[in-house]
């Protein structure tokens, strides 16, 4: 019986990717770079998970060699821009998420997060959306900077399961991307996949249930899920 829901963040809890894209571009401008990631390019770059990894991949696509120290500084600046945008109220939770969280808590389910984004990004978004006590809602958080390999590797889900002390069969992941579905399935979890703006064309094969948006999330769905074989 499922008693734990593990959420992805970017694209799942909130439609963050456009704000991430804007933050990258502002950071590039602040560093005097002539890079500009438009929407089609950013869709392609999202196949590489993790902000630092995404910058590195872009530099290599442009024929350059990425310096890890420079990439880290650039990404830190981007994170600060993103946090400021979130603090301004630019990134609300997706419609349906807050109601689903409230229903899950009322039933006594455990909630957790497993994401490739960094802890500062998690804190910025959830503090703004849910208030300073958001850790009471999500007592276990697995972030991309806590694991060796990011999605589609299962590491962050395996970390969350370890911290929860739960077997995969008692949990369900909620994801919006191909990489997310692969990561959750790799850790043995069933998946509810919700379409999002930047992953609207992703192949979500492997998800137990696929939804067009978060508005369709309900606790009844949990009763329809059987653990993946």
C-alpha cells in the first residue's frame, strides 16, 4: 500500500524552467558573455540534467573546453538571480499541487522531494510558496548536489528511499520528464507522470499513470497503482 509520495521539483511542483532560462541569460549578461538561450535551445539543453552540467554541455557544443571553476561561479550567479525572481513571486506552485499536498497530509501520507536542482533553489521556491515551515511538509529532501549522478540515474531516489526508510513498493514518484521517469523507475518506484511546458513532448513510457496536468492529481490514483515489476 502506498503511503509515501516523492515529488520532483522543476516542472512538477512548479513550472520553473522558464524562470531558470531567464536566470541563466541574466547571469550570462552579467558575466559579459554573448550567450543567449532561447526556448528551442533550452528545451534541448534540458536533456542534460543539472545547471552546471548544462552550462558545461553548452560550452562543449560551442567547441570550447569548460573550466569547472568558471562554471561553478557562473552557476552560483545564476542561482542568485533565480532566487531573486522566485522571491518576487514569479514562480507559483502548479495548479492542483497545493490541494493534492493538503489531501495527502490529511490522509497521513509522507511527502518527500527527489530533484536534480540544488538545495538553494529548493529553499527559495518552497519558502516562497509554502512558507518557512515547508520542511515540516517535506521532511526528506534529496537534491542534485547530494548525489554523485543526477537523473536519469536513480541516485537521488535511492537517497530519498534510504532517508525515508521505505521500500519502493510503498512509494510513488511524481515526475514530468523522461529523465525523471527513468530515474524513479531505476530505483524501483512506480511513477505518476504529469505533462509540463518544457517537457510536453517527452516520452513518458514507463509511468504507471500519465496526466495532462497537475489538476488531475488525486489520492484515488494511488489506489490504481501497482509496483513496477
